[in-house]
C-alpha cells in the first residue's frame, strides 16, 4: 500500500476514521508493506495530523497523535533532499 502526499487530505471525521482503520489493519501484519510519502517533515506532519493550521470552517481536527504514532511504528523514515523536479 502506498499513501502518497500524506498530510494533504482534508481533515474530516471520515478521513481520521479511515486512516486509523487502514493503519490498524496493517499494524499487526509484518508481511505487508506500507509506504507513506509526504512533502512535510516529520515534525510538520505530526503538527498537521494533530491540528492543521489551515483549518477552514467545517473542517475537523483529526487528533492524529494515534495516526502519527502508528505511522512511526510501522514505517522507517527516509529523508530525501534535493531540488523539486516539478519546476
């Protein structure tokens, strides 16, 4: 499973519940691989999952410490540095 651009999803109750369900299902299955990509640093991602600074009216704060903790437990962070290739 590849979760691309992690942290960019709209913060809703559905998003939080779905992410928890997906990560929990994969948590106790060491034979499966989960790849998560994000343009956020680990610190920025933790902040974003807990309470995004760009919340709009009607948005939901994910209280994502559980989501972040699960990600850190099942994934090995690898930092890639360099110029954007999209320019």
